[in-house]
């Protein structure tokens, strides 16, 4: 009689640990990005940060800084896409990894800003959310809400794909390499 393999709950299985590792990467990335923003704001002498980072505040920023910030944002997206490509095993899992990591990164970006410079003052504080393709402004609660949905959706996609991939029958690995005679015989057929 064949013994059934006991299945671990997803959160404690391989998928759960993968999500923990992805979250650790995204948290570190969010902190790093917040640190860069704090340095930029210090260089531009906007520390303490204005309560509302709106279009009028952005117009005071030199053009070269805006272009550099757009490049930094594009680099962040490239990093997240690369992470998704490396960590995901199929298209749905890659999408899940991307949106999960994006959501965690964005949430912890604001957590790190709050911890370092006590900004934003409230969830209603206006911020420049993205500079690509042009500046987007909105209250801080908006990206945080979207990010929470992304984290939940991404975790679900990664978990769902983990279950599907685990359920697929796997081919038995070859125990030995074919010897030269076997390879020659196969070639003659």
C-alpha cells in the first residue's frame, strides 16, 4: 500500500517561505528607496519635508533631479520585473511575485519615511506618487490602499500557482547518464 505524503499548509510550506523571502527583499528595497529620497530632500533643502508635496513643490526641484528620479523609478521597476522573472516559475506566478513585491515595497517605503523623517503627517498628505510618465499626485492613503490589494492578490497568485505546480506529476529524474552504446543505438533508430 502506497503511503500518502502529508501536505503542509501553504503558509508553512515552500510557498510561505518564498513569500517571506520576497517580502524581506521588498522591505529592504522600500527602505533603501526611502533613504535615497531622504538624501535627495536634504540636498534640495526640503527637510523638514513640506506637508504637501504637490505640483508647486515639484516645480522648485531642478530638472536634472526630476530626470534622475524618473531613472530611479524606472530602475526600481526593472528590479521588480527581474525579481519576478527569477522567482516565478510561470507567467501567473511571475505576475504574483511582481505585484506582491511591488505592494510590500511601496508600503514599506512610506513606513521608512515615517520612521526616518516623520513624514507623511497623515494618510491624507499629498505626495508625488510617481514621476513616470509624468508626475502623479495624490493622498498617501491611495498608494497604500492599492499596495495592500496588490500584496493580497500577489500572495494569492503565488500560493495558487504553488499548489498547481505541486500537484503536477513530475517526471522521475534519470539516475544515470546514458552510456555511449545506448546513445549510438538511439541514434540509429
